C-alpha cells in the first residue's frame, strides 16, 4: 500500500488548484473547492497541522483520484 504524503491544508489547496479546482467559499477554517465537472471537497486549514491519512483518503475519493495518481501529481 502506498503511503500518502503529509500535507497541510494550504499545500493541498495549492495542488488542487493546479488540477483545476477553485475556491467556492469558506466557512470558518474550512475551504470548499469545486471543479468545473462538479466534483467538490472540503479542506480544513488549521495552522501548520497536517491533514490526517484517513481524511486525505476521503478527499481523494471526493475528487475521484487514486492514491497513486495523487502521489505522482505531487511529485511532479
């Protein structure tokens, strides 16, 4: 099983924006991103904390991307 990288919320938003996602709105410390094909997800922004492996897996399911595809994109 491939291990996902430890990313903060801001880093994850940066990568998602490179994939074509854009910020729809923000509520408190949670930012909602959406893609033109209507995929969407919520990213928590908590000062310097990494997003947990389980929550990152849930985000990848939301954006319909496999772990291996995501790791390849991040390591580009």
